[in-house]
C-alpha cells in the first residue's frame, strides 16, 4: 500500500476512534465523580459554619473550608416531594406540577431528563441511597421506574423513620438499625470497587467499575420530624443518639421571635389565611420551650450523625484513590419553623423554611478560591444543571435553573438579583398557597387562602385521599395567579434590617413604591417559572391514594 492509499485508510480510522471515545466517555474518562448529599428539613442555621454555637459539625465545616459555602441558598418549594422533584429536574414546581395530595406523579418523559438519568446515559455509574420521596408513573412508587433507573439503588420510598428496617425490607441485611448508619453502609458498599454490593440493593453488577466515573446521591430523612420523632434511645443505638447534647438542654437558645402556643396574642397571619391553630399538624413540639428544646437535641444529634458520615465518606474516597477527582455537594430539601411567631412546620415562604445550607467542594478548584463564602442568591433548581456541567453533559432545555460553575469560579456577572419561591400545597391542614420574590434586601410574599368549603367535614385518613375535585383544584392553581387571581394577603419585609421578617411593611404608606416594584418583579418571576401558560405540567395522573406519599 503506497503512502497516499495508507493516508486514505488511516485518517478515517482515526476520526472513527475519536468519535467512539467522545461518545463513549467510559472508554477514556477523567471526568469528575459527583456525590450529592441531600438532608431533610435542615435549616441553614443548623451548622457550626453557619453560626450555630451548639451543634458540632466539624466535617461539614471542613467541607466548607475546602470548598465554597453559599450563605444565601434557598429552595423554591419548601416541602419534601415538590422540592426533591425540583432537584431532580432543575425545574420550579410551577412547571413540573408535582406535590402532595394533588393526584400527580412525575411523568416518565420528565424523569428521562433528570440529572441521574442523563448522567447514566452519558456513561456515569449511578447510585442512590436513603429516601426517595418522588413517585413516578401512574402507579407512583409501585412503578419501580426510579428503582431501576440507577446502577445501584439502596433506598426506601416515603419516610424512612429513624429505624428504617421496620418499614423497608431493602435494608434488612444492614448491620445497623439506625437510619444514618444504614445509609452509610449502603454508600460504603457502592464506593468500594473491590467488594460485592450490599445484600438487598437493586443492582445490575456485583461491584462498581473502577474505570467509570460515578454519581452517588445520598438522600436522608433527617433531621425531619418523621425521623426525630421516632427516636427511642434504644440501648443498642450509638451513644450519639442517646446522650449527645442532653447536658446542654437548658442552654439551647430559642429563636428570638419564638412564641409559645398559649402566649400567642396576635397570629402572624390572619386566621382566614392560615387557620391551623398557628402550626401544621405533627409539629406540636414547637408549642412549649421544653418540647422544642427536646426536639433541638434530637435534630442536633442526627445532624452530628450526618456530619460523621461526611467524615467517613471523605476518608473512604481517599482510601479508594478518588478523593482528588470527586466533587461533593451538600444541601437540604428545605428548612423548618421552630416556633417563630408561634408557627411550626414548613411550606411557608419565610426564610426559616426556604433558606438551606449549601456547600460545593470541588477538589480540582483553584486553592485560592476554596474556603470562599458567597452571598449570591442561589436556588435548589441550580443543582441539576450544575451537576451536568461538572460532568460535561449538555443540559436539556427543560431545566430552568442556572449552573453555578461560573459563580464558583468568581464570575457572577449577570447573576440573578431575585429569588422566586412558591407553595402550592393547600389542603384540609389550612396551609395557604403563597408566592414570593426575594432580593438580598427585600422580600415580598402574597397569599391565597385555602377554600375551606372544599374540605368541610373531612377528618382522619380521609384528609389524605385525593379526589378528582382536589386534583383539578391543584391543576388550576398552577396558572391561577398568572391569570389574575387576587391575593388575600401580602407581606413586605426589609430583610437587611429585619432578617426575622417581623415587621410587615405592605401597608406602610412610605413603602408603596417598593411594594409595587416587588409585585411587578414577582409576576415576572412567576411567568418565567411557569413557562408556557398553556403547556401541560410534566406530570401523570396518579391512582387515588389512601395514605399520604
């Protein structure tokens, strides 16, 4: 073969090999591994690195020192299922249309554009441990779609409680009985490429391939009430969950705006807007200082337990030789009220519910940029596009969040000036629908009162049943304020001087121009969040439930 003929043969072959390598990253892959830890009901002020003087979180604090801490991180929906769907899809609830008691689950076509599925398609080895709270398909959790979408799945659907084996058979073979330690066992099994996967896990291989980048999602059900309320301090529990912080019980400070239930004189919100005796059911632990301090102890114990898991995780990454190429992201699905103004629970658009801890540690980052504390307004919907950017995977146009990669490198030019949040969960519990726009200095919230007549004479388990009427109501709520529904109540706060959101300026004559400005801004954000008003939400009808998801 002469030189000319050889060139005609070699050049196409080289181009073919390049194409194969690019389209099959696992054949030659130095992309980063990604670990995403998502806690449940964890407030932003529950870490030492965020100013908490009681809780001990040395490993998470170190994670922040080695990475970037976001001081103004917020979720866009402060309740479990819609928030977790926001994380998966990088979308606002207004667009994905998934919530409790709404007769909806995520559509299969929507799930195909979630960050775990897109990473797997791009050659990542994917794992999921802990709690799944997002139903998919017409049968919800029974569909099995999410279980089989990962290369390694070691999780329970719905609440795990503190002792997950009581409810979830998948954890039966775990050596531990407590939630954090069970999750740690599953994660350690996934991370170790030299051992077989833990018994019970849904998997298609016996161990993680060494030559393939991985993405592991940890999803806790702590410090959520479902976990902390079921702690029994069994003799077999780690001593952490039996004694830690109990010697500091009397020292734990209550919120500056705390009001015991019996001391409430003027409700934070009008009774026709929030009519649940000032708190949601299941959150009676805010009613007295004694009950609240007991709950603080349990929450801090579990947060310290998660902190220890973070320390073990980083040690395991080092032992397996992947620490220098593994990005760790830490966040929560939302915060929680601790008796501020007598309120308990979540879903409202106060910072206590919306503001979360968020840390991104990228070991490849320039050392001079590590340990940074950023004040940019970042949102839960930003995580999915950020993960895909880290992995070099093209983001689908369905994602509404913005990648944080530029902000992490110090380029925040053109970054958002306002954060949008919403609550579309409105039921017999009397929680009002609300929407908000927040800048670094100002917060505007508007409320739409629950129609009591729609839930009259509904008691007990019937509260959880989804009627066709209620499902239709929820679907209407996705567009109602865009189409002119008037709010029943408004709040305006100057956050800079009033971080506790105590002084409502909405009726103050001196702030009417600011109120008008924030109304306009909220409407703009709302329009962006919904997208096409006439587009169907990315949901599918769910078989009527007898119990809550």
